[in-house]
C-alpha cells in the first residue's frame, strides 16, 4: 500500500535461531544484525525490495546493533545505516559507540557517495531535534558527530511519547536533506 523500498527495524530481538523464513515479507530480502546469545534487547533488521541493488557492507561496520547497506540507484551510490544504541550503556560503551559511528561515517565518506542516510533508535535527546525537548550528554555527542560530517537530522517531532514526556530519540539524518 505504501510502496516502501526499505523498512528499518530497531530492537528486532532476533537471534540466530530465528530463520529468515520466520520473518519473511513477500517481495523483500533482509539484512540482519542479530542479538548475541547473552543480550536480551537490541538487534537491527533491514528489509529491502528484491529489485533493489543492495550490499551489506560489513567491511565498514563491525558494531553490534548496526547495519551499513550500500544501495545503487540510477548508478548513484547511497549508504543507508540503521543503528540502535542501548539506553543502558556505560560511559565507556557510549564513548566506544560514538567512536565507531564516527569511524563508519568517515569510511563511507571516503567512498564519495551520492548520499548517506543514518536512521535508528539512538536513545539520545537534543533540543534542536524537537521543539521543547531536552538535551542530554548522548544527544550532545550524536549532534556533534552529525555536525562534524554535515549531517542534518530531519525528524522534528516526538518519537517516544509517554504520559509525562515527549522526546525525539528515533532519528533520520542525512547529508542531503533536500
């Protein structure tokens, strides 16, 4: 109905014991970064239309809970990154996450793509992403990585809504916002 080409899912909770057949959507193929056996939350999944030219770029990404896909559309190279950052990370794990995310973007930029899109659940808040939202240390760090690489966050409304709070923590960011 929506004629989607890509469907990105964070917190898929999939493990290697789950087969592709169990999660199949007709007309789509998948890229997965499943949970390790010790993890209880996380995992990312990318569905893409079977007629799209997509490569899983594991050479650019060794992070858990992250997929880097290279799409070729009209002879243009586009990178699509899906990432989930656990909100319970230690300070050391968060620093490592940021370093790895920055490294992925740097490697992608070396390939001179037409466009890069980053999406996912970053569990980070920044007041520039949503009017009235707060800024936390995670949001400040992610904001700085995006700024360093001239990446614009495009979601401007709450994506995490409770009875007491509203935050924009699920992001879609790109170096080609137009």
